[in-house]
């Protein structure tokens, strides 16, 4: 069965689960997690254990070459319906486009999977268009940071768990956008929880080590309320734990936060759902932006954004003359200037 267009992750996984297979799969893009999930499913499920002995071939791009792969791809299966050939790290395969001759006329009994990570095959090239015509192309794009909490929520929903918005935001802020890392930490978390649990920030703090009280989101909330004592308490914690809360990570998050507060000021429709959509945030956090907008008028927000830009440069050694001020001191200066 030939595909004509790029497939979504859900569409592709649905086909595989329904035993709808294609002769060639190009899995490419910047996010390795989805590529690994798809290739692992193909490796583990198309052939049974006995069939895998003779009909599953796994090679790495840097250790192979096009003529060898073409010969493997033309191998007929033994006592099975398919021969599965998975090329991991295909981006390291020299002259990959020379597989063109095989891709134009692939064996229907071979399932060739090209795992091309951290980059994309040129869509303008004949090689790409031939794979799209004869098989399936899946582009694994990185998720934007503001999409990570929703992704965590959906992932856990598929595992029959739920998670509250603050706990999901804590995971996203602490673990970043590396989905593989996020999944590994979630699996560690689930080991210690009863099936079907509703995950809270207390669970995250206890099992992953992320403080529910000393994090950027609590700092934002304290700043929005102009709570000087709490803001300074959080900053002192950050200064004492610089590896967990580096300034180069904190400043961009605060910059994005106050930029959204500025956007909030100019929204004509300030209903909860409209604000959540416009700011790309969970409705749970809308009140925080409302409070910040009440605390900081437009002119002050613009000044704060300017302060954050200034200290972003200082954190990188630019315009940070004389004796270098460490991250902790710079954080204290930022909070003081924001609140005074």
C-alpha cells in the first residue's frame, strides 16, 4: 500500500497497530523521541520472535553503505511474510540518496525503515519524493516549550493517569523539551504511584526532586503579587542551587512571562478561555497574568522587559564590566529592579 503524503505520528502508529505496512519508511526530523517510538514498534511487533532470527536486520548508518543496504533490502524473507530492515542513525549514511534505485522499485516483502535524526531530508530532492510516493514519510518536529505541558498531560492520559496543570508545568520547566528525558522521568515517577493516580506537584517533588515551592512558576506568582519576601526567598534558593536554576534558564522564562503579560494588556477579549488561547497557556494560569497586569502597567512591563534583556547580556559576560557578578548576585539585582 503506497502513501502519497507525510503521515502524522498518530496516523502512522494507527496503521502499524492495524498491520497496514509500507515498503519504505522515512522517519526524519529534529525530535528523536517519535522516531524511536515508531522504529521500536516496527522492530518489536511486525515479526514474532522466531521470525526475527532470520528476517530482522538492524544496521547503523556510520557502519554501513548504500550498496550493502540495497543488497539487504533485496533479500527475500525466510519463513515469514516480511524482511524488516531498520537503518538507525541514517543521517550518518554516506550518499543516502543513492538508495534511489531501490526506493523506486522496492520489494513488497521488505520493510525498509530509515531513521534520520536531528535533521531533515531535502523535500525538493527526487529521493524524498520517491519515498513519499512508494512509502511513508514522517517528520518528527520538536515541540515548542509551551506545548510540553499539554503533551505530558496527553502522554499520561494514554497511560491512564492524570496530572494537574501545575505539576505538568513543573515537569516541563525542570526537564525542558527533551521528550525522551521527560518520558524516562515520568516512568520513574509512575513506579511509585498506584495505577490511575492523579499526579500532583507533591508527587513530582517527592519522586523527581523538583521543589514545588522554589521554582520559576512560584517566582512569577510572587512577582505578580509584588511579594518581596517570597520573591527573595526563592531567589536565595536559586542562588544556593545554581545547577538546578541557572540564570540563563531563568531569564528567558521570565522574559516570556512578562511578554505575555504585556500581550494581556492589549487583549480586547479578556475572558478566561480567550486569554488562555491568545497567550498559549493553560486556563489554570490565567489568573496569574491578570494579577501581574494589575500589578504592572504597560510602561512598567516595558521597563521590566528591558531589564531582563540587559541582564541576559550580563549573564553571558556582555556589559558585565569590572568584577564579574555571579548568577546569584545578578538574580538578586533583577528581582530588586523588577519590584522597585
